């Protein structure tokens, strides 16, 4: 909070993220709260702080993001440690209900990041992002026109060294690991065009409380 006061910039929450958190906190089972918060929202945060850590040149922000990552990593790891045996012992109907909840949360994130070919979080519907453009003195019409032209031309955005994709590197592997991507729900991911990753290497590293240094060295 002191750092935010220092830079004097506080942006409103992204609408789809607020929808996700509201749906999670209002859900009817504690397992859904843990899936939504410990595995999905905290996974999103863990990836975001990792990426900030790698791009900032501010020593204070680098130290802050490193320590926040250590905290977030424990939250994500706790979700797995607690939920995996719980889910394993549930009846099939309840397990499928939780798998549907997880899919709907992931689908909400994917739908919220479709602007610009689904490569960025940029959106005119996001008041916080529009404030970023205004503070940076970037014309919104020109920005989104360029973004769409790049997407139409098939120009892909490569992640800078060390940065990760929260959805594919953290959230989906975590959900698969605890048994929340069932054969029935896997078809829903396929129909939605969401590629499922079950590679746990980055997730394991991040759960250890360290930034993605392995990717940064590549």
C-alpha cells in the first residue's frame, strides 16, 4: 500500500476478475472457494507478480514482488495439498460439479482476454487499462487499431525472458493435478478452444517461492 501511495496510481479491478471473485466467494461449497481463490485467482496473481519482477528496473518493486511471490506461492501450494485428497474421495457427481465450476472460472478468464487475438489483457471494457493508456498519453483508438491489425496479420506476441502465462503454466496444470479436468469436462475445454497444459515444471518451481529464473536463463 505504501508503494502504491508512493507512485500515486491505484487502478480499479478488471471487470472479469471482479466477476470471478464474486462468483467464488458466493459459491455454495468451501471446495469451490478454494478452487477459485487458491488455485485460480492466486495462480493469476502469482504469474502477474513473477512477470512484474522480471520487467521492473526498480529495486524496491523487485524486492516487493519477490516477497509477495513467496506468500502467493504458499497459497497456491496449500490449495493443492488440501484439495487433492478431498477431491479424490468425493463422489463422481460432486467431483464433476467442482470440475464444471473450475471450467467456468477458466472460461470467464479466457473470454475476458480475447481482445487483440487473446494475447493481451487490453480491453476497452477495463476502466483500469483505459486509465493506464491515459496516464501514458497513448491514444486509445490508435492503440486498439494497432492491436487489431497485428492480430489480423497473425503477428504473435512473444513473452520476454522469465515471464510466464498464468493460465497455461500455473492454473491449468494445478487443476489437472488435483483431478478437476475430468474426461467429460476435458471435452468442454476442447470445444472452447482452450488447450490444456499438464506440464508441472513451472508450477513446481513457483510453489517453491522463487521467480521463474529457469525461463529467464533461456
